[in-house]
C-alpha cells in the first residue's frame, strides 16, 4: 500500500496528462511492490499529484532554471520490508517513464526526475483508523513475494 506524492510544475500537465501520470505512477508503484493487477488490491495504491506554483520551483538557486526542463519529484512511502533494492530501481525507472509518457505532445523540454523512497517502519502506518502491520498490508495488497508460500 504505497502512498506516492508527485510534484510537478503548475500548468505543465493538463487534466488528461495528469490522468496518464496518475495511472503510470500507480502502475509503477504497484508493480514495484508486486501488488497483483487487480482493482481490489491496487485500490490501496494512492498517488497524489501536487502542482508547484510558478516561481516556487528552484534549480541552481533560480526559479527560471526549471523552465528549461520539466522537473518531477516522487516521494514514495511503502511499508518497510516490501521493496528490495532491485524493486526500488524498478520504481525509479518506471516513474521516469510514466512522467515522460504523460508530458503533453509538443513540449520538447527534457524531463528530470527525482525519487525519495521512504520506508514506513512497522507500527507507523495507519489505515482506516488503525495501525497496520506488514502482515495486514500483505493481506490487503496481495504482496505475492511476502505470502507464506512465496518465501
């Protein structure tokens, strides 16, 4: 059950592009966490797209620098113990691909992505008003690699 915050510059992605971005990032996160391609399991994958106001995204100390490229930042919060290094790399690559595929046609600026994958320690994740454990997430998300017969 990852929560992924995506930050992009305001006005770059129209509604259709945000839909494509949301779908692509959802797939990237769910695939990295090995959540089955099933709506009931993937309902636990949440993606929030935040637009950063013009003039509020700085690169090299300048708000104008970001106009030369399309920056996108993801912060992913998976339960601790779900992602190994290979799956973290898979998410980072798939996130970049999702952003590139969502950029509206005609915008030739290069895409620069950054990801922070911040595992949530056991006992620090609450769902529907109660603390969830890795076992709860495994049952809810369907993590095949954490099921008893997959270990």
